C-alpha cells in the first residue's frame, strides 16, 4: 500500500456512502493502491519534493499533513469512481469540493521552502 496514507483513511474521507466496491475485498485494495499512488505522485510533483522518500524521517505529527493531503486526493478518485451510493450527485460533489479545498491548502503549505525547512527535510 502507499507510503503517505492508507485505504482506511481514504475511505473515511470519501464518506459513509462510498461505493462498497471500494470497502471490501482484494479488488478494493488494488483500486485504493492505484488512487494512493496517483495522489502521492501529484503531491511530489506539485511540491517538487520526494515526500515518499522523506516520510520515514518525519515525526508522527508532521506526517499528518501528508496523510491528510494524500487521503483527500485519493478519496476524490474514490468518490468519482462510483457516485451511485451517495444520496445524490450534489452530496458527492460537496464531498469532492471539501476534499479538494483541503488538498489544495495543504499542497500550498507543503510547497513552501520554509515548511520543508521546518519539517527538517531541506
């Protein structure tokens, strides 16, 4: 599974109506792994830093911003994968909007060099 987050964190962020295809079975794990890998790549590219490689050296509190960002981005894929479980398209779109806002805020923070200095990675 991905380095920055877990499928459980992604399911939590995608909401209680996330597709059951994504909550049970080995197929669910493979799908989440793909979503998490994509999210990790987005984080690394957007911030121009390999957080996957530095992750182990961070303390548990500092890892939380990476976990939150990766799980939000992956959860967006999860919601988009199958919106039929949500009470309506509006609910799914609201969740995606909230997840996107959190991810964008965190990406902005992570790309700043002073954040990287604070975290001790540069």
